[in-house]
C-alpha cells in the first residue's frame, strides 16, 4: 500500500518501498530490528537536511540526540501546509496503529446534576475594599458578626463529552462556562461547594488523577517572562512526559516485527522522537510551534509589561501550546482565540479537529466569537445561560431546535452570534419568526424545558441514566500517577530552568555585586584602620562596623522576596498541573543561590577585613567569610519563605520589613542582651543575626591582639564582649555557624512546605446584588443614533503617505516593520485595519498616533492637510489600547468621570460632563457595573470583556475628532462585540474619524465598516478601498486575482480574506499580493483621492489649540488629587499594612526600651534611647519605602497612557501623588507619639513632643518620596528594590549610629550631611537631651549630657533650627526630583 504524498514531501511506503532507496532502507531497517528493545525504541532511519532543504542519505540515528536544527528542518519538511499536512501526518500515524491492531486510548467525560456554589461576604453599602471596610472585616473575624451569602454558579448541569468529537461551549459572560471547564478538568477551587458527579470512562475523580488525565487551557496567560517560547514549551513537554506513547511505541514495534512490516521512515522517526521522556528538548515542541504558527517567535522571550516580548496573540497561543505539547488527549480550552485573527483560529481548531477524529481525542472549547467556518468545525455544541445548560447535542440540529421554539437565524448571520443573542432579553425579539403570533419573551428556563422534552434531550437523559460500561474502553487513557518523571529527572529539569533564569537575570546579580563592592568600598574607608587602636571606645566602633556588615548582607537578601512573589503565580499553575512537586522547585532555588551567597560574602570580607583592621590571621579572615556566607544564605532563605507564605507584594514586603526589625533589635547590637527584659530573651536566641554577631565577635575579640589584660583581670576582648552580653566562649564560633546553617535548612523547609500546602491566592470578584442584577437584566438599552449631549468638534481628515518604520535589532541591524504605507482616514467613515497576526496593524496605529517611543519613522503624516503636531493631535484624538490599562482602585463610573474631567474643554459645565458620562455608560452598557471597582486583570474587579468596554468608554467621553481603536472587540463575546460596534458606528456617523484594528469580525461587524485597509507580514498594504454592500467590492477585487478560491455561500468574507491572503496561500498562488495592489488601478485611484483630500483639507483653517491641556493647572491638580485620594483609601493592602507595621515597630520598641529614657546615668543609657530612635526611624522608613514602590509602579503604566493623551501636566500628577501621602504619614507619626513616647519614658513638653512628631513625620515622607523616585528612574521593580537595598545601607552607615559624626573621616563627612537619617536622629536625640545639664559617667569620665552629645555624636542644641529646615527640605527635594523624572523618563518601550 502506497501512502499519499503532500506538496512534494516524499514518504516511503510501508510494505513495499518503491522509491530508489527502498533496498537500502529495508536493509537498514533490518539492522534496527536486530537491536535490543530499549535501543530500538529510540533508533530510526533519519534523513538529515541542511537549511536549503537538501536531503542527505538516510542513516540509522538515535532520535533522542537530534540537534535543534535537525528537529526544526524535519518538522518544516513534514508539515509545510499546516492544515493539509497535519491531517496527513495524523492519518499516517492512525493507519500505522490500525495495521498492527492497536486501539488508541479514549475518554468519555460524563457529568450529572452538577451544582457549584460560592460563598461571599455581604457588606452594607458599596462592596468596595476601603481602608475602613478592611479594618471592619478584620474585626468581624473576632466578633463573628460577618454576614455571608451563597451564589450559585452552576445549577444542576448534566451532559456527555464524547471522544472523536469536538464540542463547542457557548454562552454569555458570567453564565458559568469557565466554572464548568474547571469542574470537568478537576481544577475547581476547594473553597467552592460542589455537588453532583463527574466521571471519565465511568471512573470517579478519586480513582485516578484528573489533572494529569486532562488539560485545562486557562484564559489567563501566565508564563515566566525571561524564558523564550521554545523553552517554555520544552519545559512543559518535559514534565508532561510521553504518557502512553512510549508503551504504545514498544507494542507497535513488537507487532511490526512479527508481521514483517517496514514502517514509513519519517513517521517512525517522528513517533519515536515524540515518545522520548524527560529530555531537555523534544520534537513535539517543534510540532506544536508549527501548528500554532509560533515558529516565527520560537526563540523570542515571552516578556511582560515591563520587558519586551511576544505579542498578546502569540502569548495566547503559547498558553494553548503549553497544555497540548504533552500526551494528554482530553482538552478543556477556555477562550483560546482571544487576540487571534479568524484565519489563525481556524487553522488551530482545524488541527484540533483532526486530532480529535484521528487520535480519538476528547475536546471541549469555549469561544467568544467563532466565525462561521470555525463554528462548522465542531461536532457538538453546549449552549449555557445563567449557570444552566440550554442545549447539548449535535451542532447541526441547534438551529432547528430554536426554530421549533419560534426563533430563526437570518441569512448572513453567524449562528454563534444568533445563539448568544436569542437567549438575551434585549436581543431576542428580532429573531421571532412566527409573524402571525405576538412575540412573548421566552426565558432560559422555558428553553431548557423544551430541550428536555425534545428527542435530543430525552436521548441525553436516557444515556446518562445508564451506567457506563467500563469494559468498552481501556483504562490506559486514565493517569494514576501524579508525576510523569522520576524524582531525579524532576529535580534535574527544575535545576536546569533555575540556572537558565539566573543566567537571564545575570544583570541583576552583577548589578547587586557591583553595588555591594561600591558600598563595601565606602564602608572600608569610613572605618579605615578603626581596629588598629585597641581600647573600649574603638572596640565600640569596631562592633558598629561588624553590625553594619550584618545589616548590609541581611538587606541584600530582600530582592529574593520580590523574585519569589513574582514567580509564585506560574509556580502555582504548574504545581496544580502536577508538573512537579514543591520540593523539586524549592531545592534548586536554594542550592543554586549558594555560589551567589558565597561570592557576595567573600567580596565584602575581602574589601573590608584588612582595611578596617580586623585581626590579621588568615584563619580568622576565612571564618568571617563563612559566618557572613551562612548569614546571607539564611536571610535569602527567610525572604524566600516569606514570599511563599504571603504571596502578595504589599503584605510580603511588610512582613519582610517586620522580620528585619525583629532580627535587628534582637541581634545584640541595638539592644544589648543584658538590657533586654528577661521575658524577651528568647528573641535573642531566635534571631539569626544574634548568632552571626556571636560568631563575628568571638572570631575577632578572642584574637591575640585583644588579649591585653585590664584592671578587672580580664582580657580587653572579654571585657568588650561582656559589656555586650556576647561572651559565650571561644568555642561559640562553630556553634553560631551551625545555628545559621540550621536556620537556612529551617527556612528552606518552610519555603517548601508553604509551596506544598498553602492554597493559591484567592481571586476576588465584584459582587452585584441580586436586586440590581434583576433590574439591569430587565432594563432595555436604547442606543440613539446621535448623542443626546452632542458636543461640537472639528471633523478632521487624516492622511499618511509612504510611511516606513524601522527598529534596531540586538545585532545592530535595522528591521523594517512598515513598508511604504499610504492611506487616508476620513470624517464619518469607519475604517477597518485588518491582517494576519504580526502584519503590523498595531504598529501602524502606534506610528500614526505618535505613540512609538523608539525606532525610526519616515513618511508624511498630516491632519486636516497640515503636518501633524503631536501636542495638538493628542488633544483631539483618542486611542483605545489593545491592553486595557486602568487604575485598579477606581470604579467604572469614576474612571469615566476622571477622563471627562480632564479631557473635555474647561468651558463645559460639570452637569454636562456628568450627563455625557452617564450617556456613555448606557451606550456601552456599563451602567449595571458603574459602581464596581475596575480591579487588577485576572485577579480582581470587572471581567475581561467589561474591562475592554471600559477602555472604549474612557476614550469616548473625551469627545475626540479622531479615534484609533486597537482590537476593540478582542475578548468580547459576540453580543458584547455587537454592542461595542454599534456604539462605534454611531460615533462615526456623527462625523468623527474612526479607525479600528480587528481580528475576528463576524459578518455583521465586518460589514459595519465602510473601508478596509488590509495588511500582510512585513507591514505592506495589499488592499485599501471600500467594502461595498455585502463586502462586494473587496470580494470582487480578490476574485480578480487568478487562482483565488471562491467565497462559499454564507461564509464570512473577513475569514475568507484572511485565509486567501495568508503567507501559505500566497506561496500556493505564487504571487506577491502587495505587488499586485501597487500595480492595480485601485492603488492609482487611491493616490489621487488622497491627494485630492489633502488639497481639500488645505482650504480649511489649521487646527490650533490655546494650550497643551484641556484644563487649567489647578483643575488638573484637583482631578489628580481626587483620583489619588480614592486610590489610596481603597488600597488597604498598602495603607493598612504600613499602619500595622508602624504599630508593631512602636510597640516592640516600647517594650524593649520600657522607661529607658526616664533615667540617664551613663553612656549606655543614652545608647539605649538612641537605639530605640534608630530602630523606629530606619525600619519604619524602610517599610514605607518598600511598599510605596509597588503602589506607584502599578499606577505608572496608567500614567504613561494618560500622558500620551495629554490629560495633565506631569507636575500636576506628581504633586497630587506627593500630597496624598501626607495624611497617612501624619497618622503614622501620631501612632509613634502615642505609643513610643509614654512607653519609653521621654520628657513630656509641647516642644519636645512636637520635635518627636515633626522628625518622624519628615522621616516617613523622605522614605516615601525616595521610594517613589526609585520607581520613576528604574525600568522595573526588581532594579528598584536592588537600588533600595543600597540606599538603606548608605543611610544606615552615615546615620551617626554605627559611626558617630566626629569619627567619620573628613573625606566622607559630606555623605553624613547628605544622609537624611543623620538629621532625623539629630533632631530626635538633641531635642530630648540637648538641653540636659545632668552629669553622667561616659567611658569612665564624668560629663554633662549636652557635652557628651556634642563630643560623641556632634549634636548641638543651638543647631536645631537648621535641623528643622533641612528636615523639611529633604522631602521637598525628593518630591521635586520625582516630579521632574516622571515627566522626562519613559521606560515603556513601544
């Protein structure tokens, strides 16, 4: 039997090889069959190819050792035209298995009477998480007064998902599609209450591992941004293993040998390479890249919001590929087409259909807007509404079912759109087909009852009532092992990835090491030769240098916390998929950081040890390295554990700061062990810093150079250690080292246990009351063709000629993304910008709108006949971005109000603005969620499709003359997309210029456009002109090209156009469509029209605006302050945590230093008081600085969008951001005075209380504003956190605590004056004791307190006025720098 050939790809026949090399192949095959089974399974006849496609002779090769190029070229030749060749490949594999009588495993999924309920909290008023609501919620846990309610998500649904068939899941947003997919795949959140039964081949979830038996493709694209697309798929494929492929391959090989069958060499090589388990790279990855169209970006890093990477559509395909790269044959796929053009969606689903039919897969896919061609690929259909299944049966019969119910799908109407609209109260009536009978709304429950009584419904109930016959199917398809790989292989794979991520983040580690060298160089010169003088005073300074070393290495571990939290979401996803257990992730994370810890400890010691003047013995140098290494290792382990336990940036950062406080104050330096309350001494023994302090001090002060005997018959070293309570004997060094290693093991164990047992962080959703929902569902939206509150605007024509755009590649070459693009956007004309993914649609919009921040733009762009002036253009245009970026803590209505406030002219009254906002809310159908928080995508707030509509509404309220919309219907279901496009059409009809990029338009949406610009890869136009009635003009143009296939009846013209203009179709036709367009009459006519349009526009007046912004500076500031106030008040995770931290720090200091300030008798009493001040100032500041970074970073992307729209001057925004911090800092300062002042026992007087309050207040502002400044001068939070750690080290070193001012070398004294903490501590201590004339015993001599402060610390009471001025000058300076840099720097790469 000779197998079919495709596109010139030669396949050897199976039983008699007819091509020329048949005898050679047969003889080589005989040699393979003689090999042992284990070797035969990985050995195949492989034909190497070079990059030009030339084939060498086939030879016997181990396919587990194929090189990357060999795999890529092999797949490229095996699959040239994806849909056709993929079908041939799967057919050949199926034929091979059939010939030897092997039945493929298959799975039937049944679910019966499935109920899913969620518990939610009931609050009075708006369910918005304000600071007060958060406090009330916390208190309710203790008072048991919390009210809870239940929401039903799925309501008794039943059905069967059959093998060899592909099932489509349709329904409006919120109907329960995602919950159903999660329930069937065994991935429902345990907090949800579930009733009913789900079985695979009659087996319940308890009998196998559903997470390994089925794959769930999520809506959310969670990936590690540092990995490339290929690496992401390789990693997923490695952990999913080969499943039953390996055993099946062994059985096929055995049976073929018995029957004397010689298989097709290419198919044999493919199947053997795909069945290899645990390999670093796999042929299956190249196959998935090919069928998903990801080969073009295979080696591109995934990227994220702050790092360039692949596009949104490519990321969506990667999420799909990550799940289907494994052997699993039961797929539950949630909205996999978001961001994809209809042609790409059709191609992917065609491959999945072939997989289902030829490999007996079981597939359930939910889609939002399937094109007719895509819709027809499905065999079965499930239609849902209100958590119930309305129809479940063959796709072919659904239209007849609704006709029996009285509703008919019109011609040229997508059936998928019809189905989603016919169950909607607002849209149902238009489909009523019984004109002789009055229309009456048919509810979802009525449809369900009619379906149950239909033949299909009765048949389904009959099948579900029968017990599944388990003997019909093999149990091979069900996975009973949690993990596909052995423990050792999982460990190796995780280690490989962790090492790769460390290489990708090498800049961070190099940068950290550079900063450590920088800080170490400062420290060694500040403490230069301090240890050369042997007395109590210099011993105190030496202790300060050791403490500083410890604090530096402690804080150096903080970036590990942010790194852990940033990766926790991806880890949780992969853990839930049973890629690997938590220990396989935790152990490599710990082990691979050991060299980093050792390097940093060695660098620090090498820089500081001999320069400062520690004991010169080489052994003591090595022992100091070991102690610092053990401390650093334990600290980064601690921060990893904190990140794994708390998993929220704000909360984890606050807990990290609390840990630093606890470790520091109990570390034996700030508070001496003898000075601690006896009932708190356990804190000393639980602090790793204590053991590090013991180890370092014993290593130093038991050295020969400290053995000078004192008058008390003790060595000087022992006297110093006794004074500090650190004298535990010479042998204490190794005890301390062992304790630090023990802490490291303990924290890593906590890290692993937290990853293992703690649940993924819960997602919060907006809760709308049932009454409000009911009112909303009964409310009919009435969209007028013209705005009731229409505002005057200037109609503008937008023309562009020969536009080119180049970017520079990392190799230094110029890459052209747009090539001689010419066109015009006219008032009142709705223009569609279409093309396959990667054609340059978004790039063109960004270039034309002036939003590109890099690259070289050439060509002529004019507005109203005049060269575009960006400042003016930004005022009169709107841009709806593809990625919906909004402030998370505003409500939907407030987001629109804010946009209208700043973008509408100042002569428009507030009442008119409010009316416009309300009208847009109604037009875009956002009225029912207007009081809902926007939230964070994928975590909280409104849904993805509601967020998309909000993006459009925010631009509409600005009354623009020209509107650019980048994929306004992506992520929307058919009904929501129709709502949006009706609104967009209405806008265009008012005379505005509207341009939309669009991916998957339905027939109605596509034909709502007046003109079309069609692009191909390389940024070239292949059609620009009118659509015509029923798309007649564009169809006529492409049909005139020889070889173009005809449009099928009732097919979607948009899908047909994308299909015939794809690269594979161009290759088939052997034409360049861009060249055909440039040679066409249409192109010449367009050039003439564009020139005439320009000339006509030149007759009008040039648009000139009086200012860059619509509002005055005062109004800009008021609007920004209003927004920032709401954002802060509704952000309890930021504000409540820092308030709690302040209370904790103050209480801790109050307890440790209880009444220490009452009586000052010696220098140690002053040091204790000074330590309490130092603790509160430094650590409350550190926490404020750390937490504000995330808060400001979240809003920075929103700021970039708003700045492009010229909503406000950056100074107005920054001033509001600065001022909104003041009330919270005031409150924190009041907490300090209320708690610390009486507990420590400071002197009560209005003057002294004010000085304490004022100093702490300025300190908090300084740290807050410095954190904000770090955000705007760095590209991402990881670098900001790394710089922050160095800042802490510097302000600690020059604070005057570890090294007093008089002892700082003169070449570093300027740093003392630049350190804000030195002035804060000066103000706090001097205001309390600078006027005290009492005599105390200081280092053996009597001195007045005021004199000691001046001699030891350099503090003078008469300098307090200067201190007051400097303290307020610091926050003003930092706030000004923040305002300056936020206006000048832009790290958003477009």
